[in-house]
C-alpha cells in the first residue's frame, strides 16, 4: 500500500463530522479512505451515511459495514472524499482514470464540500500529463471518436485486458484524449459537453475545495489560494 495515499486518507477521515452524509470516491486512494472511515465510525460509534460513486465503491463500503444509500435518497451530500489523477495549482483536476468520472461528478456536484486525497505525484502546474477521459454513449461512438481526432485530441478507446472496449457503470465507453497544447480548458470542457454522444468528461474545474497531499501533509484550501 502506498504510504502517501494512506496519509492523505487519514487526514481526510479526521475531517468527517459525526452524522455526516459522506460521498465516497472511487480508486485506490478513496478505497483506503473508505477502509479508515469504516474503522473510525465503528470505534467512535459514529452515525455516517454514505453515497457511492461506483459499483465497486458501493460494494467495498458495504463490505466494511458502512451504510450506503442511493444518491436520490438524500437531499444533499455534506462532504465527498475522492482521489484524482492530476491536480493543478488552482485545484482543478483530471479524474476518471478508474472510469468512474460520471458518478463522481454527479456526487461532487451535489456535495457541499469536496475533499481530494492525493500523493504529490498527482500535482502539476498545468493539467495535461494525464490523458483526459471522455465518457461516450455506445451508439455512434466512432463518430465522436472521429470528431475528437479532427480537434487534434489524439483519441484512444479505453480497452480492458481482453482487448474489448471498457464499459462504464452506466454502460458507456471511455475515450481518452490528449489535452497537452489546449490553452483554454474551461472552453474545452464546454465544447466536450456540447458534443452529442458525450455524457461527461473528466475535467473537474472549480470542484475541489480542499486538497490533502499525503507525502507533504499539506492541506490546500481553494478559498485561500
Ligand atoms: O475514475 C476514477 C477516479 O477518478 C479516481 O479518483 C482517480 O482515478 C484516482 O485514483 P487513484 O486514487 O487510484 O490514483
């Protein structure tokens, strides 16, 4: 287990108040957080209700004994803790390396506070080292792929180990694109959203409120930047 991810997850667990409705992210760092949250909730007899961002996360949390409810069973999520694939100096990020970006963005959008847990390898001055995941409905996907090619985004279908295209929890495909050289990311985010067939993309702009960095023990608050 990566110690830096554990440290970031530990820092996040300390920020969860009793009786909170907690959004559970997806990926390896979020999974560590879920484990530690379950332990703390058990030790301190906390009353925590969780909303999961993927089938895998839901199963993991239930396995640890956490109470998991459907997102539509709650009015609002108090705090969501999630990982990220890349984060810039303004706390904007790329997510979706684990293909959970759609549910992650829905949960994040309905959360009062979003905490990201990372190790410092995820921090970059500008986004683009990580390929941006774009979630696309299966019908007509190749037309979207071709369009992304014309935009010089160097699209690549995400594949499983067996060579088949990976299918998300919502039954869609993921196309990973190269955003190096894209100067205006908010505009790119809009353009991608407007593209028929695109369900969501992994650019999370102005979403993260607090970034917890494991190796340095830093807590970076968006409103203090
Ligand atoms: O779809 C997956 C998520 O966006 C993850 O939060 C992201 O990939 C980071 O995962 P990890 O903590 O495993 O690096």
